[in-house]
């Protein structure tokens, strides 16, 4: 695993998301440091609505961002669980604020096969095996492998999808 690095960025927006099973805020940053290939860095703050480990992490992310952009957070912060619209409205006042992000590079493999009838996409791939009859796609986290008959495939691609995962947010 690559070591975290610090980059300068600008906070661009917070978008409320309330689509089952998601409830939270998508955070968007634009890196301003040299040497960063990504034009945008996305982060996610899960806001429950229940008291779960993911919601606690989301509240932690939110509190660190509020501190970095110099906005007060409510006491207790749990009042924002299940309220992504309120959080997005509060963060709207902080757009264009510079921050320092601690990020770690991440990647996942993604397999795509095109047939005459459909496009088969398998995200989070651990490995792809092939023989004369089929592709066998094994996924991260287990589960049954996906078998794609080779004679039906017109074209296939296994690609590496990269992103920067935010692990910390601070004031510049």
C-alpha cells in the first residue's frame, strides 16, 4: 500500500445524496498541487440515518472538513445523521476554500466484455483467468466467479481504475 501524501486543494462542493440505501454527502475537491494527475478528488461522508460505524466515520470526515474550512459544527454532531440536505447547505458557504488533503492512491480492476446481445461489466475484480472456452472473473470479497463464454465475446477489456482516497482533511 502506498504511503499517504499531502496535497493542496480547493473545496468545490457538497452534494446531498438520499437514494436507498445511501444517505450522505458527496464532497468534491480540486487539487492545486503540482504533480497530481486527477482533476477532481471525491470523498463520501455517510450520514446514516442510523448510528453505524460508517455513519460515525462520515461524521468524523464532516467535522474535519468543517474545522478545515472554519465553520462551526453543531453539538452534538449526531443531529446531522439522516440530514444530508442540511449538511450540503451548511457547506455551500465554504466553496472555494483552500484545504490540505491527505490522500492515498487506490486502484481496482474492472472487467468489461461486449457480446452481440449485451455488455457484461464486473467491478472489483481480483483476477481474470481465461482458457479456450471462457473467461473466469473472480471478484474481491469472494462470491461466485463470473463465467463469460469466450465464443460469445466480441471484445473484452480489463482496466485499472485509479483514484485518490481522502484519509485526512486539514487547514492549509
